[in-house]
């Protein structure tokens, strides 16, 4: 094809450009540019690679012009790119020093080698344009469901012919135990599109929760129209899934609309997902209500939300424990994914034992730290006090209002609590210094002696050590996994451990402030060094 392109007559050149553009679904101008580039390179081989040679193919009539660009100078140093003033006049009247003028070149004859080289150039340009067209076509379709034909299966990965490109369903993006054969039509979610030199990589998924969302949008007109919204979704691909739905129209039941008449709508989705069971539950902005719904079909007695730890403790009747947990922990795991919270499942018996244990531990702590009798310590715990800080810094009237307490006792308790906190701070200061943590770190914002001890144990002992940390490394929260009674916590991966000070509930903004304060001396040193130059 390209051999003809560089040696054919005008009509044939344009016909070839049209044909290639239609076949590859790319712009005709790109094919014309590829032909010009091929002719230009062939001309350089003929007249000299040092020359600045240009080629122009007129897309309207097929006229081909070839020329070189030269600079007008008084004294020629480069005969390939320069011309003196006298010779320039023959090319362009009125040319003066500094001008760039055109020197027309005669057409070239293509031998076998030149023709083959030109052919490769055109093919390369067309392939690049085709890859770019594929990327542009699919990059904005991420999140859509697309239908293709299974082309081949390689090392467990399924390659899908999408018509104008190929996509791949990696092994971890497939529905487990699904049998896929070459030639099967298959639907999948476009997960991401990556531009690469060998062409765009289009990654597909049938295991992603969004695949299920899009299937419901296709089957449920109310979701497609935006009347019903899928607020959350979680999947154990090939086994079970949960979705939380809400309706903007109070007259429309979101769960019933998704199920359909005699289950027709949900069954269409189930069949596409290879029999995956789907729990459709009403979504609620109230976290506790949504958690109760998410744990269906189990009955929930009580929900306790720990905002600081970002965990939820769910108490269920003793006979509901297995149902709440589900087979191999599936029910609680999906509920955790759906709500975005780590969930602990406890029975009524477990919860009672836990409350008694916490009551006893807090009572003993108040007895020891405040030097009071057991009855008074238990009264404080019964009134909801959990720490020395709460006793030390709460309004005195709140302590005095406890039955059997007065203002004098409240003042004394607060004084003892403050003294106990000072003792803790002094003990932490001594431990921090024994670890070799410099006093400069104590001047950082939000920093306590207990935090400094934690830093010292992690090997962070100087301002430079602290300044070298990223904010996530300092304050990122731990990623907790759902846990149930009698189950050991899974080994934490490196990214799940959180920052060094993760246990102190510092915000990202506070972490940034600490890091920037630790780096302040770097900027001061740079400023001094700059001024001394």
C-alpha cells in the first residue's frame, strides 16, 4: 500500500489516503501527514540528511511539492542549510540577510529500499494514530458496561474483543468458578484505561461492585432515571452481595422496585452474576439504622458507635450470633464494606461481660489515681466518667450534681485528678528523655509527653527525624478489619498499621502542622546560607 502511496499518481495517492482512513477509522489528515513524512525522509536520503527538507501533499487535488528551507547569509558556513545573498536572489527576489527562503527540489525516484522504508513509516504513523483513537474512544467510558466476544484465555486472564479494541478481564476481576469459552459474548465493566506505547490497556471487571450497580441501572428504570439511588454496594463475587438503596419519591418503595414483579428484575441481575445472591436493603443516613439493616437477616439488640476508633459494636441475642456473622464471616464482612465501618459482633452475654470488665477496670483506675474508696470510684464510672481528663477538666458543677457529692468534694476530686495527670506527664517525660528524644520535639504543636515516648520508641528522636516523615506516616488512622467473638485479628499489613501517632486521633491538618513546624529550621538554615553568599 505505502509503496503505491509514494509512487502513484495524484488520484491514487488521495484514494489510498481515503481507504486507509476509513479502514482504520482515523482522520484522513493523519494519513496525509504520514505520507508527507515518508516522502520527506526519502528525499533526505536522496539529497542529504543535513538538509531541512519539507514535503506537502495537497489533500484536495493530490499535488506533491518538495523543497528545502535555507537561510540567507553573507558568508556561507553550511552549504546544506545556508545560501549567500547573490544566489538567494535567483530563488526569491528581494531576499535579504536573515531571511529563510524556499528552494524547490525536483521529484525523487523511489527504489525498492526507499519504498520499503516509506511503507514502514506510513504503517507506523497509522498504528500510532489508531492507538490514540482507541484511547480517546475508551478513556471517557470508564464505569460503563460494555459487551464483547471472548477472543482468548491466557494464564487465566480473559481477552475480550470490543470491536475497535481489546480489553482484558484479569483473574482477580472475574467471577470465581465462572466458565468462559472462546467465542462467548460477555458483559463487563470498563474499570480503567491506561495509555501505553503498544496501545491502550483496557481493564474490565465482572467482580467489581460497580458492575452490579450498572446492571441494576439497566434493569430498573427508576435507578436509570435517578428516582432510586444505590448509595452503597458490597460483593463477595460469585457468592453474595448487598446493596443499600434509597428513593427520592416517598411513594416508590426502593427495595420493591429493585426486586420487581415476582423478582424479575433482581433475577436478571442474579443470572448475569452467575447466581450471586443479592440482599437489597433500605439505606439510611443514620449509621446505626443502616448497620441494623445491613446485618439482615439477623436481629440486632443494640448498636454502639465509637467515632474515635471508627468502629461499630453490634450486640445481638445469643441465638443470632451465627446468623449475624454468616458463613465464614461473610454477612458481617459485607455489612462492614457496605457501611464503611469496622463491625464487632457481640452476644448479649459477651456485651454484659465486657461492660462489667470495663466498669471494674475504670473503678480500679479511679481508686488508685484519685486515692478514693471503691464506692466513690464506682459512682464516677456509673455517671459516665471514663478517664482522668474528664474528671480534671469538666465543669465542677457536673461533678457536684452527682447524688451524694458536694462542691467541696468535686473540687478535691478535680485537684487530685490534675495531680495524677501531672504525675503521668512527669513519668512520661523521664521515659522520653531516657529514650534520647530531644527537648526540641516537645515544642511542636499538639505534642504531649506520651506522644514523645511513642515517637522515641519508633526511633524518631530529633527534629530532622520528625521532619523527614510524611503526614500519613505520622497520623494516618489504622485500617481495622471487622472482628467477631472468638476470632483473632488478622495480621496487619504494612499499610494497615497507620501512622506512628495513629492512636492519638490527630487530624490530617494537625499532622501537617506538626510536620511543617519540624521543618521550619530547614528553611531558616537555607535563608542564612543564601544571605551569606
